[in-house]
C-alpha cells in the first residue's frame, strides 16, 4: 500500500470516528431531564384538571397538576416540562405544597402532553 493510500485510509477512519461521536452526543442530548419524578400515590379529577399525588425516591411527597390524563397508582411518573409552585391554593382541596403544573409528562415510557395553554384552574392562588 502506498503512503498516499495509507493517509487516505487514516483520514477516512478519523472522519468516521468524529461523525460517530457527534451522532452519539446528539442522541445523548435529546433526552429530557425531568424536573421531578416519582411514583403515583393517588389522583383526583376536577373538570378538565387532574391532581396527581406522587412520592419521589427520597420519600418526599409532591403534586402534579395537569389536564386530565389516565394514570394508575404505583406507576412511574416524571414532569418533563412545567412550572413549580411551593404552595398553591385551590378550590378543590385547599392548599397543595410542592406542586408542578405539567406541560409534558412521562408516564411509564410514554410522553404525554399536559396543560398546553390552559393555565391554572379557576380559583387557584399562588401563595409562594
């Protein structure tokens, strides 16, 4: 093999390695890190809204407020996009603490669109 062919082969391998690294890095960045995740404890429906009570891996309770969705108890849930409120007063059950209004959820392995443009339910008041 001539020196010219050897150089061309080396350049080809380097380019393939760089392209592979770029593709793998892009795939790794595509995963969304959840704002909060845990296990569903219970849920309540009120009109078009669903209040989901969950517990994270540290045993801390939190709430997810979203548009109605089907979710079962003991299932895994993660808030992928939304807004966090320390305290939220609602007409349904009074004051909820550590609440996420979820625009995008992951329920099990399925991504589910939440609120969209609904905003908070009527009667909700941010306390913190």
